[in-house]
C-alpha cells in the first residue's frame, strides 16, 4: 500500500527511524535480482557469445565496442534518472514509476538484442538496455536511504548484495542453459526481469511527494547539482574513488574471462567453465554477505570491512596472475567471491552515510554509481591494451594493485568509522 503524502518537506528529507519489515526487504531484493539477471546475463556471457557469432575474427573488438557504448549510456542515465526520481510527483511515489518504466524498457531492449544480426543493432540494443535498467537501478538504490534507518542498512545491503550476486549467477546460468539459441537466452533474461520486479511494484510502498512541496525547477542549478565538489565533501570523494577502483578491478578481471579460459587455459567448454567459476564465486559471496552486514551494523563500523574486502580481491587477482591452472582458478574465484561479498554488503551502507544531501539522495547516489559504470567504459580499452602487449597475467596483476589502491583510499574517510 502506498504511504500517505508527507505533510512537510522535512518528512521527505529526514532520516528514517522505523525499521523496515521483511516483506519489503524481500520484494526490493527480488527486484534487484531481476535487474542484475538482465544486466549480467548479457555482460558475462551473451554479449561475448553474440560478438563471436556476428564477427568471429574481431570478437574482442566488437565486445569492447558494445560494452563501452552501453557503459557510456549508463554513466549519463544513472545520475539523471536518480535526480528525476527525487523530483517525481506521482500517486505511486517518487521511485516506483521509474522501477516500472525501467523494467519495461529493459525487457524491450533485450528483446531487440535477441533479434540482433549486426554490430550496429547490438550497440543500439545494449545502449537502450543500459539506459532503462539504470533508471530502474537508480530508483531501487535510492529507496534504501529513503526508507531504511542507518542501523539496519548493513543487513539490508547484505540482502541486496545477495540478490545482485544471485542475479549474476542465475543470469549466466539461464543464458547458458538456453544456448546455442541466443534469442532464447535473451528472452529467458526478460522473463526473469519482469517476474522478479512484480512483487516490489505490487507492494506499492514508496514516499509520495506532494506537488506543492517540490522545489522550483531551474536548469542551471539542476545541472550544477551533478558536480559534487570533493573539496567540500572529501569523504564522498574518497568513497567515490574507492568504488571506482574496486569496480575497475572487477570489470578488468572478469570482462575477458570467457576468452581467457578458452584461449589461454585451452578449456574445452569455456562458457560452461564461466558458469562453474561464477557458481563458486557466488557460494563464497553468499556465505559472507549477511554475516558481514550484520556484524558491521552491530559494531557500527564500515571501513575495516571494506579494507578487508579490498585485500581479498587483491589476493584473488594475484592468484589468477600466477596462472595456477583450473584448480587455482576455482580457488581464485572463491577468494574473489569472499572479497566482493563483504565489499558489496558493507560499502553500500558506508556510501549512504556520506551523502551530502538527504533531499537529493537519488541524484547523489546516481553520481556515486558513475563509479560503477565508468570502469565499464575504461575496462575494455585497458584490458585489450594490456592483453595485446603483456598478456593476461599482467592484466590480473594490475587488477590486484588497483584493489590495494582502494584499500588505501578508504582509509582517508573520516566521517564514518
């Protein structure tokens, strides 16, 4: 049931105090699950398989072009739709309309990708998918600081993290199960996205903004708001840089995993091996996410958990850099899963505590989420360059160094323990 419209602007911007109930946590986690199925099924497997089918001799370049173009779109879409959701007046709330529109747009875009027979259509389809799904993502993540008190955000972040990781593995598994039909694989992701989003939409719990309370709109301050001066908000700046470094680690380390397994390790079924490594990765993530989030909430500390996560990610990438064979690759996947699981559950709670403006949570989280998307733009160019001249071991060694840079940067945050 939709919450009543607030009677004062303060009711919108105040930190929530009442703990959220499990039906809401389950519903928003399900929506997050469907979102990541729709994103990671293509990113981890389908775009690579489709690039190889359309242009076997230039598959690396095609995959880089498609993913980079989509990432550029997500760079713009996430903060833009976050800001629009901050100002949305609707009887359904501020965030829910964008969850609905994002899910419908994302599903339609994946249907277009299912029919793609050229690089051009792939680029268009993936760009539209990134725009739509980032509109949905911006609304989902902004709902957490809107409705979840600070003391509960670590545990809720853990559940959202589990939903994200399960979305990753289920997206890859569902896509792999439908192959060799690329169209059927995309349609499988579409079905999961729609079904998973429905419970959250039907619950209809959202803050409703009274039209009379919405601040006046002007283009200049609206556009200027997307620049958050790190000199005025240093904690947010360090948090942004940490997220950028860690996500670049993960993007660089996983983008060409399919090709690494086939071209370097000479595995006979690299697509199946991606699913296996992803499953191992997910098991360790799930095992640590909720305990890490709950312990972080109980101790009231965030930074130490993010630092441990960065060290684990560095260790996992170092194992891959050593070229350990298939058994070693599975061990690396487990270590990376533990690191990313801790990072995902706790870092989100940390981020919500360094936001400069409660009134602009959607916009500011969108700006923070640029640190998720920008690595997707840079990773193809960085990975292709490093692999071409130095090989995969150097690629993974650089990823390990980046993870350690993230550890150093998170220490600079002063406003959060």
